[in-house]
């Protein structure tokens, strides 16, 4: 059972990373070139990678990315955009790594539809 859960977690993580990579390259994301560059500097990682001994990790805090469709005329809210905004939030506090906790569709005031992704931001640095 533990192997099945681990395998499912690895498959899900791979799917999320693939989705984010594909979406980050889309020009219609509504993000500026500077924001795209900051997003590309942040990578998703798995929680077990914090135990690596060849680098140091500094926890910087919780981050959230939200995709909101406020009106029918705006693009649909998407998990992919929420993941990009999560990476942007991590970059805003100086992180270069983020551990995804969860993504879910949520109901919020002012949004017809929305996605919310949350994670833990970390700064990975080489050993000194």
C-alpha cells in the first residue's frame, strides 16, 4: 500500500511539473517578461528533497497562488495559472524552490470561478 501511495505521489508530481512547464511557455498567460523570468527561476521540489546533504535549504514561509475569473469576459480560471502565480509568490520572497501542498477549486467573493494553490517556499543554497 505504501508503494502504491508513493507511486501515485510521484506520478502526480510529474504531471504537475509537466503542466507548469507547458503553461510557463505560453505567451497568453498575461504575465510580463520580467514575471516569466522570475517564475522560471523557481522550481518545484518534493518534500523528501529537504533531506539532501549536498545543499542547504532555508524555509521562507507559506505561499499562495490564485487564478480568478471575475467576469465572463475574462479567461477561465485555471490550475495552471494558479501554479504559475504560486511560483511568482515564492520568487517575490526570494525563494528558488517551492513544495506544492495542494491545489483546489475554491469559491471566493468577486470570482465566478477560481483556483487556489498553496505551498512552502525555500531558498536552496550550495554548501559552504
